[in-house]
C-alpha cells in the first residue's frame, strides 16, 4: 500500500520559477529565465541522472527548480485529454 499522508494536496506553485519568453529557446518553458528548459531537466531525469547529479552539473539550479519542472509537466499532462 502507498502512504499518501505526506502527499501534497495541491501542486507546487511553479509559475514563479518556470518562465516562457518568446525570444528565448524558441519560447520553450525555461527555469527562472535561464536557457535551461523544462524539457532539458526532464530528459536528464529520464536518462537516469539523479537530482543530486543535475544540481552538481548545474550549480545555478536548486532542488525547487527541479520540482517546479516536474510540477509543470504534471500540470500539463493533467490538462491533456483524448478525443475519441
């Protein structure tokens, strides 16, 4: 059984961390206006990098930044729906 007692009731507020600027990285969602995209972080995680490894490679990032990327992706996925 999964313990959900520590599961947050609402997603974190990522909108102060994730930014979208038309002239930066082709308008892709970036972290705090930097040129590191949400997609970049998700790719690193999917390839097997740990949060600690990402933070070591990108000293300008924080744990909150990575959580914001995950929250952004989760919210985006939640909004998708399939039309059949």
